[in-house]
C-alpha cells in the first residue's frame, strides 16, 4: 500500500486542488479516491478534531509536546501554532510524514488567506514548509517544530508526548496505518493523562485503542461526520 501511495503522490499532475465547503482547500488523490481533509471543510475539520478536541483542552498547561502522524499539507501545524500563540502555550511539535508534498502544490493552498484575521499566518505557513526535515526549527518564540521524514509503521518515538494527532488516510485506504502495534507504541510514548485524537470513529479503531490501554470516548464529529474518537492514557474502568 505504501508503494502504491507513493506512486500516486509522485504523480503530482494527477493530484487535484479542491475547495471544501468552508472555502478552504484540500487535495484529492483520484487513484486512491481519497481527500487529505473532509470535503465539508478542511479547516473546520482540523479545528474541531485536533485543536478544539485536543490541543485547547490542554491549553491550561504552560507547555505541551505534540506528535502529528500525517503531516500532509501542514494545516494542523499551522492551526496549532496559531493556537499556541493565542493561548501563550509553549509547544514542541513533531510531525511525521513519509511522502512530503511538492512545494509548488503546497504554494497553491489557501490556508493563510482563510486565516487572514491572524496576521502571521502567511509567514508561518511558508516557514512550516521551508523548514528542513529532521531538524528543529523555532517557528515562533512559543512554537518549536521538528518535521520527521519517516514511516509510521516502523516509527519508534524517542520522545514522550502530551498529545498525538492521528491523521493518517482512512483505514480502508491505508490499513497498515491502523494496527494494534502502532497504537501500542504510541500509547507507551504518551505522558500520563496524555491524549490521542483522530477523526476516525470506526469500531475496529476504537477497539484497538482500548486494547492498547487508552480510555476511549466517542465525541461529536465535525460537519459531515457523526462522531470522532479521543483516547486518554489513564486508568478508567467505565469506558
């Protein structure tokens, strides 16, 4: 599946820029029949699943360590950086990706325009994609980014995290990214009371998260999705 995905992404001429329902862009892979974000709103989905249900539930903490599985377009990094600045939270952010997007294609995404109320969004988005892989870059005094060029199926974190964004392609498109082994490894690299959020609400994924040790809750999903999942690393006998 990974080799197939790579061949699809390599054909950038086939990748299509799509406007979602909230006006923000996503990318569509015709050969995989998959979008990078929800067609009901790319920014809306990311804000709902990863920022509101994840990062901002921990905004009372002065410092956060975040791992994103599926860097993709860099949208989650941008929104997390904006949130960190607004809430004055110091963030160390690791973003894992095996197949980075072409910079020319990234340059067509309209996230900075859509977030025009935040004056730094354009410069931040440029810095996110200009940052070298496997190196640490200070995007802002409160936000440290480290992009990891790697494979989530074999990735062994050398770092403990407070929050994990699990944003891989859907299980029916990329099943090797949704396995018990991956979730067990991620669970062991979460700090106590650490959290994992994902847009996916499939029963099989919920069971894998529970088997890995997470206390799992189904939460209301973003537009177009009834539910999403959030797992917390704690002892819980009622979930």
